[in-house]
């Protein structure tokens, strides 16, 4: 990660403290606010904000290896008492790097394990059997980044039943038109036996629509994935977002 050269301005330090407070832990973080005259900053106009972080923990069990954010000029209207409003659309570019090791530590955490139990069990037994779904345990979840493909393995076990269901999923991951995620040649094995292509397609057909970023446009956010790259040991995601409008009351 290329960190921003420190400037030590008061605005930089205040912004850095504010951002740090949003995370459970931060290994390294630098913020640079590029600005024209001070009076413009006080009026809500900033030329550019750059953020570079290493080892960011949104939760104590979940680590983001690298995070970089850069904005175009920002123009915020504070003139209405108690209200904050964008005077023009805000453009934001970001880059996120997740490592295989960090993801596997997160998968082993109670927070993620409970989430897998709630979500994954419903996939197996259906929403109508929610109570039964809670009887399932998800054991030894593991993800591997293999070149341009990823592999996910997990064991499923129902309470009071010694039998285990070992599930492996391998797939490529692509982005269509910067908006929709798509699985590339997904393959599934259960206890070492391959699942038929027809069943896999049935399970995965709805993914592009469920992950369509175009849905955000109803909220005034234009979001696009610029780059998605799977490499041995890590995944890199670069995105762009334009916030068309922002208008909220300041409770303070």
C-alpha cells in the first residue's frame, strides 16, 4: 500500500480521528484533505479527500487488508440551519484488498459462524423450516483463492446426528457491465460427488439480479465495479460511486 505523505494539518488529524473511531481497530491510517483557501473549507468546499488504510477492523474478527478512497471536489451546503446537503454530485473511487488468511479467520469467528447458520441453513432446508435450520452447525468453513477462481469448503452437521455433509464450491467471478456479479463455470461437490449442472444453475441463476448495483440508482447512487481480480491469496476490488444527492438533518 502506498500511504499518503503526511501533512499534519488540523483538518487531516481531525478527519483521521473521526475515521479511526468507526473501526474496532486500525493498524495504519492516513488522511489527506487537499483544499484551496481556508474560507472555502469552512464553507464546505474541499478539492479532494484521500484516505489510505492498512489493517482495518470493522469488527474485531473481520480485517480489511487495504483500503484506499479518493474523492473528486466536494461541495457541501451548510447554509440551511440544521441541514446538510450536497451542492453537486459527489464522486468517490475506492480500492479494497481482502486476503485469504483474513477471510478464513473471519469465517472461524462466532459472528460469521452464526450468520452462516442463519443464512446457509435456510438455503438447505428452506425458509419454512427456520426452526429446524437452527439445529444445523457449520463446521470448518474455508475459502481459497486459486488464480482467477475461488474455492469455498464447509461441513454441515445437524444436531444429534454424527453424519456430516461436506460441501465444496469452486467458481470464477466476473462483473457484467460494471453492475452485476456473475459466477463463471460454478461447480459443487457434496461428500466428494459432483452436483449436476442443472441443479447448480438452479441455485445460482438469481445471483446477477440480486447483486445488480443498478438498484442503488433509485436512492440517487450510481455505483460501478471497475475491477475485480482474484489472485493467489487475495482478492482486489476497485469501485466508483457517484452520490447524486444528500440531504439530511444534523441532529446536533
